[in-house]
C-alpha cells in the first residue's frame, strides 16, 4: 500500500467520523461533532454560565479550538506529505 493510499484512507475514515448529522426542528440537519468535542464545548459553556470565565473569553477559546481542529486542513497537509514522499 503506497503512502498516498494510506493517507487518503485515514482521512476518509476521519471525515466519516465528523459527518454525523442530526435533524433539528426549525433548523434542518445539523452536523454534530464527536462526543469528546461535545464534552469540551459543554465544559466551556458551563464555565461561562457559572461566570468562571467571561463570555468573550469563552468565544475566543472556542474559536481557537475550532480553528485548531479543522480536519480539512489536515487532509490537505496529509495529501501534500504523501505527494512529497511519492
């Protein structure tokens, strides 16, 4: 199995993991993150509700976390590394 095939099959599995969708009334279908990410976001929400952290800080933390977890950029990086190795 070539490096490109390994990289693409791994990214396909991770993309399938992040494509869970739930039908929400009045909103339609909504993408749902994996359980560990939901727990993280819920924890940030709880800290904000109990005013342990301020809401602007919670927004910045959540936005930074979302940007760090962009798996599509990881797909591009993996494809580039596989092409370099080929």
